[in-house]
C-alpha cells in the first residue's frame, strides 16, 4: 500500500505536469464554458479498498466532473459578487498548498511574516493607517463575526466586565444598530449569542437609496439612553452598492457610546480608484472593518480580512492559551487573533497578486469593472424588455423584467439564463420588487462580454 505513495512521489514531475495540463485546459476554455450549471450529481462512489494512485484519481475526476466544471471564475459569472483568480494569485495559491504551512505561530516558520507583509500591502491599497492591524479569515462572514465579537467585548468592558471571560449573562441585551445590513451580519449575531433580533434597523434615505438615514440612526442611538451598543455601517450594499455616510456615522460617537463596525466586503475597493474614493471616506474611523479578498482582490476562495484598531480586544476574544502552544509573545501570533487555530497560508495568493499588479493594477480592475457596469446599465435602461431599478453607483446593475414581474417569473427567467450558460445572474428583491443583479468584479471581464451577455438576456426573455 505505502508503495503507491512512494511511486507517486517518484512520479511527481509527471503528475504535476498532468494536473497543470488539466488546469490549462480548463483555463483555455473558460470563455466558452457555461458560467454556471444545474449539475445532476451522479451516484455516490464507494471508498476504494486499494490504492490506484494519483494519476488514476485525476483521470476519474476529470471523467466524472471535469467537463461540467463551470466558469464560475470566468468573465460572465455576474451572480452575487464574485471575483476571479488573477494569474499571480493562482501561482500563490498553488505554492500555499505546496508549502502547507500553518499560520498559527511565528515561533516555527515565516508564515506569519508573510501574512503581516500582505496585510501591510493591503493597508496601503485601501489607504488605512498603520494603527489598523489585519487578520486573514475565510470570508466576509467570518470577518463580520470577528468584528462584532470585538464589539461585543468592547460593550462588555463599558459595563466593567469581559464577555470573553464571563459570557453574556451578566449584561443587559446588546443592541446592534444599522441600515441595510448584509445577511451575514444576522448570521454572525446568531453565532455570537447576541441573536438576530438584537438588530435594530434604521430606515434608508428616501427614494431609491439603500444608504442609512443618519438622522434616523441617531434617533435609534438616542433610544439606547446611554447604553453602549454596536453600529454596523455599510460600505457597499449588495443590491445597488449604496454607501452609508461613514464620516457622519462616526461623528455620532461624540454623542453616543458605540463600536463602529464597517462592512466594506467589496465596496472597500472603491478606495483603489480616485473617482470612487470619496464613497469610503471615513472608512479609517472604523473600530473594526471587513474587506473580502475572494471578491474584488481576485484571489481564490476562501479569503477575507478583518481590520481593527483594537488588537487588545481582538486578543481578549480570540486568545488561545495552551501549554503546548507556548507563551504569548509580541507581535501576537495569529492563533490568538483569529477564530481559527490552524490556518492555511491564505495570505500568499494576496501577496502574489498585490506584488504582481500593484496599486495601478487594482485601480485598473476597479475602474474597468465600474465602467462595464455603467455600460451594461445603459444597455438595460435602453431595452424595452428590462427596467433598471437604481442608478449604477459602482459595479452592480440592479434591474428587473419590464412589466411588473413576480418573483416566480424572475426565477424562471434566471433559470433559462443559467441553462443558456452565457451569463449567470442571481435574484434579489429591491424595495419589494423582485429583481436581479449583474455584479462586475472579475479581472477577466471585457467589453465584448457585455454584448455576449446582453444577447443571452434578450434570447431568454
Ligand atoms: C459577500 C458579502 C458578505 C459575505 O461574504 P462571504 O465572503 O461570502 O462570507 C458580507 N458583506 C457584504 C457586503 C458582502 O458583499
């Protein structure tokens, strides 16, 4: 049995060449593969008793699943907000698996130094001051979880106790206030024991806006009667990419005690382009800040960053002391700063892509995607078959079928579109109207893709 391991180790050059060929074959066909598929899973396999080796596994995989692999990181997957993978990010990711380093401690490898450096590059990309520490987590949901966990600890400290030590039972309920929060905020509240019902929703600005009405938020804060709480601000709502007025919200701290968490999962990239930077003015006033990497940074899943100016609270929450892990030293190891203990070297793809393309590369991706969203929005607006539901503010076009479509009609249209394969969109509801979104956040998308996708939309209407 162990002979097969030895044989595979011997054959590694051929095996890696074979897997490279499979990857190149996928990438060469990424423009023509369906963006998404409704895959009917074959019957499940039995675990083999014998060891067939890696080449046999690759052959079987390609035969069972290879042809059906969708171009989810291709140029016309416009559902959710989904980035692709830049060439450099793919290189970094391959090496991350090759080295297979655990990022928990600086005492035994250079992995934490790589993460610190990647965070330092990201701080510069987003214009964040040095006072912000950053930590990689698996996605914006976990970043929101970590940010709200620190906020919870901060609220506890205002009452004179540590939630990390004593739990929540000695505290009055903690209110979480904000506007059009992402669904992952509610998931995080559920995981944190604060409860989904802890969220108090302030109204949005009138008209087609999704940004919070700061005066309304201020009234909700006043109703807390001096009790410390958490405010979640949105830097980029998913439907229409509206931005809360971050400076105005932060200024409310003069009158009310709160922890400011900013969810800038993809909207944070507005900082990369001079024309859009004003949208995130005040981002540096956050106590905790979420930015996704597997969206607009175009690194592979799964990666996001939680930034904070309060390392002490972060450590209080996530500290993992155990004799076998050794003493806590400065700089504090990531094992004491993140929800996970063992963590993959997910900073490496980010490091690669940032060093490969730099500030100007990310400015170019953001500007190009935003110009594409503008252009696609204009195509939708001028077509009798569709109705644009909001101005295109950044990189998402929110629209629906002309003539008061119900949710089922929109869903049926989107299923036809998926089956057509040229473009993939996901549904939403905007101010009660069943709708859909086209989100642009992939470096591969070209202007020609707009025409291809629009042709598919008309054909499926
Ligand atoms: C995508 C997104 C999230 C959740 O991100 P995951 O990476 O999927 O966990 C949270 N907030 C906003 C604004 C998002 O766009």
